[in-house]
């Protein structure tokens, strides 16, 4: 699974780069989390963290890609391709990933600023947490859950807007 997860990461990087999406740490983390949250196995585990769901394994694999000169980290938050080798994954998996990432890009309205990406990841994580605990997935519960984690960083309206966009995507 370790090798497959790295190839999935590389496929995500390749997709984002082709779409002109900045390869920032948060965009990459949340893209992989989005894949997992919408039912695509990615081989990474995610935990709540300061800026939404975070995977230490993703960070490690990005560091490995830098070590092997496939990526270069600029300004300690942005990655650029260096000697990037195309991912080696089956076409069927590639298509599934592309279809889900198309939704991810659309949900963000092509706005990849930190705040927008963090909010999407956090709302999805809170929805998954509510479902796991058996609580109803209501707008009120989602707002309460996000507020418990993020305080007043996001307004009820912002949270509700994202929730309404993603509620049908969360398995």
C-alpha cells in the first residue's frame, strides 16, 4: 500500500499542476483528504489539526519526493516539479481520481486560498465525525462542530454554504 499511496499522491500532484492549481501544502493535504472522504482509498490516515484534517504520512511522502528531486519546496509552503516522474497507476484508478478532483476544484470555486481550502476540509471532517458518532447531519450540528473546532474563525453563513455544497458527497 505504501507504494500505491505514493503513486496516488503523484497522480494528485500531476492533476493539480495540469489544472494550474498551486501546489501548496494545504491544497495537497485537503485534496487527498477529499478523495478519502468521498470514498476513494488513498492509503493515508488523517487527524484533526490546526488547519483542518492533516496526514503526517502525506507530509513524509512529500518530503521523500523532495529528497528524490521530483519536487522542490519553495518558500516552505509551495511545491514545484523538478524531475517529476509520471505516476504509475491504472487508467481506471486515474479516472476515478480525476473525477473526484474535478469536484474538489469545483467546490472551491477555483479559489485555492488558505482560508477557503481550510474551511472545506474542516466542514467535510466535521460531517464525517458527526456521522461516525451517530449524530444527525443537520446544518445546526455541523455549524456547532466547526465552531467547537475553529471558534469564530468562520461565520455560520460560510459554514452553511460549504455544508450545502458537500452534504450529498459525504459517504
